């Protein structure tokens, strides 16, 4: 299994190379050169596997055994997924009227990011120890990714983590999961802007190949292929749990999966699983930041002037960067076309999809958009009918259940990306209550550490310079085997 860039300029990279990279050197995103197809017999053989064992099976398709022997892979994945609060790691809540909620939030930071992040960090640590190397991870976050990266990597001797989050645009629990970690290898910045603003200086940093190579710079956003690869597993898990494969002779039953969508990493993973042979119907639900919805329904692939702050902040994103992976697959792996499309989008922030491209996209992806009031109404209704509290992001998906009736013969699953414990203000605005876990209550008593990235006339360059200075400082300190913080 080798990897290439969606923009056609890079081929033949190994999983290890891709794991330690952010964007490809040509600005694209890494994808496997070929996508393995799963036969019905293979899927039937996987039915009944635990989630952890299923992750091992999925990862083994993309990680050659000469890089990570099977027994090592089992240990790495088993260790990564051992600290979740439910024994099965993920679970499906079966509610009234056929409402099936795939709970992916039972990790340490109460968000689905923990599933892929813990595994990816274990893979990184495996290679770093083997090669006696160090790396510096740089993460821009819209809320959940940063905390998950920090909690997964804190204390590791070969890895430093630099996280940038949008100050005032995330919840207190999301913020505390980041700024209360005082481990010496964790460096947190609060930026005066949106998560899309943060992406701009980070792209510049990763395009500086000298900086990347000399400081072992890499990303743990869903830009990183390993994150998307692990996310394949929960789509396959849902399909195996909810589809009656034993009764399937020629036609495998279809499963509709409804996903709250921001950066589109989950949607990219779902579409890859569809390419692997599973009959999934994918629905991307967005909040008022509706670029994915406009793209699919009208071909308008243009960023709004500003990111709208909503009750579902982790998907307050106007640049759904993982759609590049979807376009690459949709366009038959035509790197030149993807390169032209994405470079124009990044340059002008405006793009109109050709009608044939939009048609292709609308055949594999349905969408919807939900207002804050729709989020609150969905949270209230789900509680009234099921005594089940949704987080506002999950409510963006579940809105679809109440407004888009479906045939009882078609199973439909809603992806729950976070616990309501992280979004108390939204829960309270819906008139509901939710008992906070002890681990969340304890965050209020912890000391904090972070640096500010202030808004200025030339903020993008200023942020880039400040982050570069931190990366260079961390490298020099590590070379001398010293600490960053006294």
C-alpha cells in the first residue's frame, strides 16, 4: 500500500512517511493510491468483532506488515482504545421511532476525535521510539481536535504538541481540556479569530519544507491520513451492527449514515468506505456555516465573508478541507483537475462547481442545514420522547430524523460526535439539564497555561512568525535535553 497526493505531484510514499506529514509538498492531501474493496464474505467474517478488533482489521489494510507487524498493530490499537468509559468503546443508542445514535464520544475528551487521535499518536510514538527521533505536532482546532491531541500525546518524550484554538469561539470545557494540561511537551495558543483564520498560517508553515524537515513538523488534524483511516472503522462498525448480512444473497442492504459536518473528515471517511464496497447513503448536515450544503445543492463552493458562531462550534467551519479527498475520488483520481480547483478556491475563496461535478457529488452525498433554533428544538424533542440528551452537533444530524421521513426498510444511523457535557450552555438554552461527569467538574480546579495570538493589521504573518518562533525554540531546547517550562 502506497500513498499519493490528491493534487498529483507526489506518489509512492509509505504509511510512515504520510503519518509524519501534514499536507503533501504540492499542497494536496494524502490518499492511498488504491482503495481496497471488501467482499461480502469478508464483511460477514467481520460481523460480531469488537470495535477494537475491527479497527485492527481496517488499519491492517492500509499499513503493510513490514512496517508494523500484525502483533504490534494489535498492541498499539488495543492500548489506544483501552481508556474509554464504556467497554465496547463505541455504542449504538436505540431510541424510539427507529432513531439510532452511534455514540463516538466515550474517550477522555468526550469527543469522537479521541478514537482516531489515540491510535494515531500510538503509531507516531511507535516509529519515533524505533527510530530514536522527535517530532513536533502543530494542530489548529475548532474545539475538539486540540484537546484530543493534547490528551493523547501529553507526557510523551519524543513528541511536542503545539495547539492553536479560536479564543471565545469554543466552550469552556473544550478550552479547559487544552489550557489545563501543564505537561512540558504541550504548548497552547489562543488566537483572536476563527478556526478558518487559524488554518491560513498553518498552511504557510507546512508549505515551508525546510521548516518541516528540520523540526520534524507534522499535523494531527484530519489532514493526517491516519485520522481518516481510523474513522473508516466506525462506518463499517455501524454497518455490521445494523445490517442483516446473513439474509443478504446478492444485494447487500443499504445503510444511511447522517453526519454533522465541518471539516468533512468524517464524510471523507464515509465516502472511502462507500468506495470499499459498502452500500452507504451519506448525509452531511451542517449548521449556518453551510458551504457543504450550498456546494451539493447549487454548486456554490464559496466561503462566506465570516464564520458564523453557532451553538455547534466544532462545525463552525467555512473551509471543509477534507472535501478535497472526496473530489479526488469523484473525479477518478485526476490530480490536475483537483489541483486547479483547490488552488483557485484557496486563492479567491470562491468557486462554482461545474454542473457535471456537482451532479457527481449530489449522487453520493445529500445535505441539509440547521439553524440554532432547529438545534434547540431537536434537543428538546429528543429529550421529551426518549429522555436522551443530545449535544448540539449531534442535534444537527438528528434534526434530519424529525424532518426527513424514511422507509422503515432502510436503516438510518446518526453520528453522535460529542457528549452534551461539553456544551452545557446549549443544553441549558434548550431548557434541559445534564449531570456533569466528575472529570469535567475537576477541570475548574486546575491551573492553566497558554499564550495569546492577538489580532493585528498583518495578523496572519504575525501568527505564523510567533508559531515558527515557538517551534524553533522547542527544537533547540530538546537538543539540549532541557525543559521548555520551569
